[in-house]
C-alpha cells in the first residue's frame, strides 16, 4: 500500500482507539475511494467550504466518520488536532458526520438518507444550470433500505447525469455478510434496470477508481453508480471481512498489532 493510504488507515485506527469507540471496518474499506476523489477529481475550497460552485460530496454512510474526518483534515478543512477529540462531549467531531464540520454537506447516521438528499441537490443543480457534480458515498448494507430504491428510480427517471453514487461494497454489515442478511444482488442488473450506467471496479485499485471518476466527469447522459468491491477492515488481517469490527474500538494489544501490520503492508 502507498504511504498515504497507510497513513490514513493508521490515523483512522488511532482516532478510534483514543476515543474507545467508533467504526473501524467500514472506515478502512473506503480509504482509496474517498482520498482519490478529493485528491484529483472534485472542486472544493477548504477556506470557503460552502462555495456555491463546489462539488457536493454527500456521506450517506455516516458512521464512517473516522475516514471522512481523516480525509477532510488531510485537505485542510480543519486542523489534525481535532481528531484527538473524536467523540468527546462538546468536540467538533462526533460519531456520525455532522454538518457542523467544515466540508460535511449533510448530518447522517440513519442509513438510506444520503441518496434521496443527493437527488434533490442534483435536481437543483440542473434547474440552476450549475456545473457542480454530486457524489454520494454509500455502504452496500444500506441498499437494503427502501428509500434508497425510490431515489435510484428517481435519478434514473430524471436522467440525473450530474449524480454519481459510490458504493463501498465491502460485503459485510453490522451483524454478518450482506448476502446472508438481505441479499441485494444482482446489483448491477438492478441499477441498469432503473436507467443508471454501472461501473464495477476494484475499490482498492487507484487506477480503476480514477478511471471510474474520469468516466463520470465526462458523462452527460444518465446517473452513474460506481460499485466498488472492497474489503471491510482493509489492511488489518483480524479485522478484514469480520463483522465484529463493524463498530468496535481495538484494545491496546489489538491496536498495536493493527498498526504494526499496516506498517509492514500486511
């Protein structure tokens, strides 16, 4: 793994370890997806995070806040020192992403809300003839929510070509494998049936991710969904594909072992 991705994963684990609570599994799986987006493909100004011409990144998977906060601080939306106060009473950075945080567009926690909101923002952009793009970062377990499918139908029906759904498809949710709890497959066929263009990629391969974002930015026809196949708990052997690490902080021994694995690129 490249150094920046190791750095971010270590930062995520340290943030959760210090707080003694948080969601490591689904934060570790989305590192390449979100970092690449901010690093190369969206318009934003950390000094003016509400700039009208900014691209909108909606974090529907709100419990992945350690990932989101680590990346926002990396791009200078707020100082890194704020990560040390994660989940502390009165601190800026709480357990689910909040609009009070610079760079966060929507307070989310209850899954299934982000895509509905994103559709509204995308429609607004088209009506105003604005050229900003709307990205909605989602989990695959959240696709079990009915409101998501209303949004998918709406986006396809209205040809929301300025909307990109990014699905962090790590195959695991809080209580087990997605396929065992409520199977969402065949996901590609379902999105296509609702009028979306589907890009299925390796969500840890930066070349694949970059090509998918480039394809979206050139798109002028229909909404695009990027189904990014990822590994929950990526980079830490005992967390990978393990649902028990959905929302649990590591103890000291586990934390040290995880950091050591990341440092040698296990």
